[in-house]
C-alpha cells in the first residue's frame, strides 16, 4: 500500500510539471510567432525599398509566409494548452 501511495504522489507531481511545461510551451510558441512575423515584415519592407516595382509580388509572398508562421504557432499554442487542460 505504501508503494501505491508513493506512486500516486509522484504522478500528481508529474502532472503539475506537465501543466507548467504546457503553459511555458504555449507562451514560447506565441512569442516565436511574433518574432517570425516581425522578421518577415522587416525583410519584405527592405525588399520593397530595394525593388519598388516588385512590391505587389513581395507583399503577396509576405502575407502567405506570415499566415504559415501563424498557423504553425497556433498548433503550438493549442498543444501547450491541451497539456495544461488534460
């Protein structure tokens, strides 16, 4: 019976660590997405400044790349929140 009690306590502590890890992971995913979209915007503005005639193509590619980064970040945030909830 003592072994079962010790194992239950260890499982509760591990559950708490998993929840904390999930929360930290969700936060990191959100921060990384912000940095990624910022870098995409910065690069697009520099490209448009160098080649103004290609502004429409650069803008379209920038929006596509930012959407892909946000999609991956959304998966990371959801996975982190699922670790907190479940």
